[in-house]
């Protein structure tokens, strides 16, 4: 079943906002067997929206339209949809009630502009019965048009809870679908592809996709088969192949987050973690504490950015800093062991490096990062040379430190193996 996405907003075409929502939606729909053939982005231009929408609706079984449903005068999606379909705009009293109730609950003064969100094309059916968020759909003969808010959180919520169930109900598939997303850390996209190249060539109905979400690589698997039994059998075969090939590097599936996987492992073992960060500036601690319940296993995080902080808080000897420099193996070791002892935790992680764009040297170029890991068994450190700009180097460093801990908790690995460039 094929469809299209039309994303609306000046901020998208002018480069102020990157349109990740449409690409996320295309992937989610593909996993359900609904294939997006086109993704178009247009500005807040009434005639252009009407033109593009009419064209897409003439060629596809369904269309997702995102953005332009808000209260401001540049939100013209409802007007454009009505014009494209030759319908009138009518006031939806349920939406009016929700808007007023939301104003009351948030102690907001009444703003008549908000009532623009209740002026919907004739025949529009709200996608939610209780929430004040915008969003509706229209049944157009044998096709469906979904109009969703541009706010990513609201868009994703409605797509998963409303749009996909409606597609399955009103546009049911004639084939069986199985899908899974494998989240991989420590391997390169092309090398993963090379090892799986034969799968798609030898097995009909198997579709693989490779998505770099750096520093992770996401591998999508889609199985299409005439029956549930055949789909399950084919999926089991492919899953076994992928798991056997990449098991140490697969940290999760579908919606799993690396920090949440680590949290489950630490909780199960009833163990605790502390981190000492320099070039990542608290990024590791931030990721860990995004997970509900992290207070059960995360003892503390310290950002020891200066040499003085490394000495005063973690007990890094001054002579080590003078002799080897802050970005070095001895300092990474001292930081990891120092924070573990300071916190009285089971594990300590440390990161010290040169994120750039300045500060590098021939001996220690930008991207050089030492990561330390300390436990009762030993304290070890490893040097990496990460690619990219400052933010990407920080992301690589934080992700690698977390995945190193995952590998130890899962496999007892003291020195992990990655395809990143290692130094020292």
C-alpha cells in the first residue's frame, strides 16, 4: 500500500528546521507494510499547498500532511485542505471546547486566534477525543488524508496511536509483514551491509535498510510474505543470521536506547555507576538520567573540565597532569578510578579528550579521546580518534563509554573492540 507525505512550513524549506519527522514517519509506516513513495516539503503558500495536495491525492491511497494546524495567521493548512477538496471550513465544537478547557486549565487569558484551530474542512474527523492537540483525517472515497501537527512529539504520538490503526482498519494489507530495527554500535555501515549482502539476493521478500544515526547504525529488516506462517519462518531465519553475525555489537531493538539498556542491566545486578567527564561536559550523565528510575543505579556525575578540578575532585596527581597532559591514559585511568572511589560505586567511567575545533596537535589531533573504565576487577583505558565536528566527537565519546559499560555488563569485556580508529 503506497502513500505520500506533504510537510508544510517556511521553517522547513528555509533550513531553519530539519525535517526529521517525515523520514521517521516513512520508516515507521514501512515497518507496518505501508510504503511512502514521495516526501515533499512546501512553504506556507496556499496555492502551492493546494496544487501539491491535489496531485498526491490523485496518485496515492493515503497522504500524510504535517504542519500548519496551529493558531497563528501563517497556519493555513486547514484552508488549503478545504480549497483542494472543494469543501467549506466549519467550526468543530468539540475542538472549541477543548481549546477553552486547555486555556482554563493553564490559567491562560482567552485568545481568539486559538479558535482558528477549530475551523476544519467539512467532514474532518478528529484523531483524538480528549487531547487539545490538532489533528484530523478525511475519508475521500477509497483514499485517506491525515492532517497532523508539525510538533514532532504530537505528530509521532498521533501516527503511532491513531494513524497506523486507522490505516490497518480502512486500508488493510493483503500480505503479512514482520519487521525489526537492530541498533548497532561499534561497526561501520558499509561493513554491516557487506556481511548481509547475500540475504536480500538469496531470500525473496527480505528488505534491509541501513541508517547511520551516528555514532549508532540502525539496521531495518522488513519481511513480506503471503501468509503469517511464511513471514514468521522467514523472519526467524533472518533474525538468527543477523544476531549471530553482529551479537556483541547489537545493543537493542526498535525503540531501545543505549542508556536504558544499561539501566536495566545495572538494576538487574543491583550495581551502581559514577562518571567523570571532561570533553563531553556532562553528556553521559545527561543521557543516563533521561531514563526513569536512573536514581536506583546512577550515583553521581562530575564534570572536571579543568586540570584543577581533576586534581581537587578526583585526586588526579599534578605530576601526572604535568608529565602526560590532561588527554592521556594515566589521567583517564586516574579519573575513572577516582570517581568510582569518590562515589563508592561499582563502576566508574571517565572521558578526557580534544573535541575541537581547536586544541589539537600532531601527537594529539582533534578527535583524540581517552576513555577510562574502572571496576573492582581492574581499571583500564583506551584511546580513540573520533571523526566529525565538536558535537559529533562528543556524541561518539559518550556513546562509546556507555557501550563499553554495556559490553562489560553483558560479556565481561574489559577492553572492547570497535571499528573506530584507536590510538595508543
